């Protein structure tokens, strides 16, 4: 794998499962695809860490990758905000439309989970209005995802096992 990016990733200082320091150990890794520049797929190696206290495992995705999604955050955000209409969007249009449908189905449950974190929501708030509000509060889909995963243990598109964004140290 190019430059062994996954080997440079370190677990968070504090375990998201037990709240202790220095209990996460490198456990394994898996490979998954995500889009890179120009919408081309690249193969990532994602490290997994084991909490020695609870026995639970977690993955560290690069910040540009959305949990359980092949299309990168930048492209998803640009598409949903109406700014991505070029070749990348055309190549991944069917997938991007599916992501929006997932958001439409999930946003009401997500609103229940986050409460008034992004401000009060009027009854019947549209998926589009809630997207704009949530994104505006964080600035980017990457930051929104980090907030949702880190604080609420959910993503923009559903509730999954814990995934934490990571950075090389």
C-alpha cells in the first residue's frame, strides 16, 4: 500500500469505549475503496484497534472518507450542495443520489438523536433544510461526520459500529 498510511495512524489518546488512556492496541486492518482525485477509486488499508478493557474494536478512517461509503466527503458535500456537476458527479451520480435518499430517510431520526445541537428544528423540517443547518454548524461534511461519530456515535447516513476519523502522527 502506498506509503503504508495505515501504519502511521495512532489510536485516539482516550478510548471511545471505556474512557481510559492507553488501552487501545493495533488489532488488525481491512481494505476498502474510496474515491480520490478525479473520482477514481483508490484502495485504502484501514487500521483497527482493540480496547484491552472492553474487547471492542474500532476503525480509523482517513478524514476524507465517509464511513461505509465509497464516494469521498468532498464530492458528497459538493453534490448535495449543488456545486458538483462535473465529470466526478456524473461518474458517481447514481451513488450520490442513493446517498441523498439515505439522508432523506435518516434525517428525522438524526434530528431526534442530536436534539437541538444544531438549533431548534421546526416540525416537519425538510431534509434539505436540516442538511444546510447541520453543515453550516460544522463547515464541512468531514467536520460534521467527526462530530456525529465522536459525540453521538452515528454518521450522516445511519447508525453503524463506531468509526473514528484519524490523522497520522
